[in-house]
């Protein structure tokens, strides 16, 4: 028996260009404006930088075997190197987002892009501020429910 138009389901796919560096920057800044209450005060002076991949220095410092391993990196303006604080802060803390690894993660996760990026941002900031993994999971669960 032949299939009629009413018998089949239509699948509509929208494929477009992946978010550019500028798109990432805009979306990330928007996300930073709507972070969970626990993090809002911590990011008042946070700069967001978007790069395609970590540079060689970051790869070596982070002991990366593959540049796709690092999605984001929080760099404190108060530290010269991990554990060594400056006497005076010169500038803001910076959250670096790595576009290509994040795009790869997003494709594998199957989540909406903004949700995936929000999770990465929340996790990176919360880890920098010494939140426990359980605190981070609870924060993400509560925060995602507010955006569904």
C-alpha cells in the first residue's frame, strides 16, 4: 500500500553556519547577565574572551593531549601563576571560551546551544570559586529549570 502525504511525518531541518567568534561573545555575555544568584556577584567585572582553540602555552600549562579537551578557562587577575597571588590586581578576571571544542561538545550533547554554553560557563566559574561538584549540579539543575 503506498504511503500518502498524510501518513508520513515531515522532518524539517535547519542547518546554518555555526556561531562565529562574535556570536559566541554576544551569547556568552548574555548568559553572564542571567547567571544563578550564587555567581552574579562573582562576575561583575568578568571579561569574556572567545578563541577558536587554546594556544600552545595554555596547552602545555594544562597538560592537554588534544586542544579539544579544554572548553573554557577562568584566568584570575589576582594570580601570576596558579597559587601565586599578585600584590595588586591589574584588570579583571577573564573567562576564555574555546569555540571549536565547545562546538564539538554541543554537537555530541544534543542540547540546545545556549543551554550547553550556559552549563560550560556556570561550571567553569563555579569551579574557580571552589563550589563543590554537588553544589554545581544543584545550581545547574535549578538554573536550567528556570529557562525551560
